[in-house]
């Protein structure tokens, strides 16, 4: 991004958080890490014919500008035409740079241990993802997507709960930190079925409380905590209402975690990219940026 434009965007802490999702200090630190990874990548490139540092300089030369470019894209989620007008870079080059820098951002966040676990296959892996956890909150997260053209795909992606076409994933938090993020699946899939397919619950230790909402009725775990559901013939008692209120107060942290991920327009806005699994990459980067923001 142009230096003068970047300086205007990072003129104060509030503007920096609004445009990039991180404060000024963490933006600088992330830029240094990304620049170090970028330099290492270029130095290790096979078949180099000239000394490192020679040749034409890129459109985004500095690490801070690289971090600002990709974070602005994820936070605001503009079209490449809009991003070109803001950055002063050709539209096609904006697309290329976005796909170059997303893996670099993921690696930088991974080195800082900010990315959530994607798979848990043992109690040891659970303890590593949720260190010293007495309780864990699980919930389903849905993000809107464009409507498929085929009728069969249309029905599979339509979420009756949200009344729109979505992608869904299971999110697990420890406090406000997103410690587990399952892969994205079609929005019509039920939360309980999606959790069963991930096979996460059997590897949660029995002494850990699992805080769930009513969409996970039937989960078998010694520490499962579910709200009571009322029926027409059996309204909730005062004690059951108090339990539901207490459970909702404890589970609000997973809502904070999901809300933190949806600070990024690439997750809260309608997913319009056509490349498969990019929506899952957006979710992962959003979780990592949120964890880095609250660290």
C-alpha cells in the first residue's frame, strides 16, 4: 500500500483497530514477522540466478505494508476494484497479493500460537488446546454465502435457522479465546450432527464441564450442561429458569469469541469468492487475529 495512504490509516489507535482489526503495536509486530518469513521464503527459493535483494522491488515492499494490506482486505472485505482504488495497485495484482499474503499471515499467527486447533484426537491434544480448562464452551457458527445455482446444492446450503444460505462450523472457546475450530460444512447440517462427525466430545476429560445450548440435545458426556426446554404442557419451573439464566451467563464467552471472529468482514459478510475452501481459511485467520487481539 502507498506509504502516505498507510500513514493516514494508522494515524491513531481507534482508526487502526477499525481498519485492520489490530492495534498499532501489534500491527507493527505482525509486519516484522511477516517480513522475516517473506525474506526467508525468497532466500530459499530454488533456481535463483542473482543475489538476494537485486532486481525489481514489489508493489508492497515493507512488512508493515504487507500486514496492513492483507488485514485491510480481511477486515473490510472490499472487492478487488475497491482495494485497487484504496491501495493504488492494479486490480489483478491485488488479487495475486491477497493469495500470496494469506498463507504468510497464517504462518506468522501459527508461530505466535494464535491459531486454534482444527482436529483433536486424544485427551492429550485436548489438554494442549485447552490448558488447565475446567470448562469449555461449544457452539455452532454460521456465516452467509452466495446462493448456489444448482437446486441440489441450494437445499444443502440453506439454513432454516438463519433463513439464508450459509456455511457452518463448530467453535470451542476457553474464556474468550477460540481454542478449537472445526471445518466449514453446509449450512443445512444440524449442530449436533456436525459435532458428532468431528468426534470431539469423546476426547474431552470427564472432569471438564461442557457448556452447550439447546441445539446439542443428546450429547453424552459426564460434564455436559444443557438448558431446559419448555413445552406447551410443561412450562419451565423457577429453578429451571434460574439454571438457564446461569448457563447463558457462562456461555456468553463463546458468543464473544464468535463475535470477535465476525469483526472481520470476510467472515460476517456474504462469502462471494468462488475458490473452494477459502471460506474455511477466512474462518481460521479470523480466529487467529481475534486471539492475537485479546492476547
